[in-house]
């Protein structure tokens, strides 16, 4: 009997994540590099459109709205949501609002 195929987890389009404060973005021709200074993880965003969506995520705008603003076609949204879910799982994206204090305040792990 074949094993049922499970869909890959995706980020909720109604979520309003933002980059963790410890993550910096370096634009590249192929998309962008994300580097987390806390964990030393480096991620390659191999799509300029995905990089644009990530840069639009400010913690107040929904993922769906960011994708609309970046003009992501319907056929590309599923794979992008999978990547965004992964970035959230490894804590490069966070749901925590920006702290009101200065830059010394960090995201909680």
C-alpha cells in the first residue's frame, strides 16, 4: 500500500512576521544572502522575488500582502511559503513585535 504524501508545511499568509534583529540581508544578483549573527547561519535566497518579499516583512504587514506588493504569481506562492516557513522555523523570521527600546534589546530565542 502506498504511503500518503504529506504536504510540506507553509507559512500562514495571514501571519505578519519580520526578520529577527540578529539577521542581516545582503542583496545579490541571484536574490539575497541572509546571515544570522546569533546562530551564524547563512541562507541563500535564490530568487529576487523571494528576497523582495522578505525585505517587505516588517511585522505589521501580512505575508499575503507582502506577496501582493512583490507581485508574486499564484503558481509561485506555495514554494515561497515553504521557504518562509523554514526561515521562521530556524528563527530568521519572528512573530515578535519590534521592541520599543534601543538596539540593545534582542529577539527572544
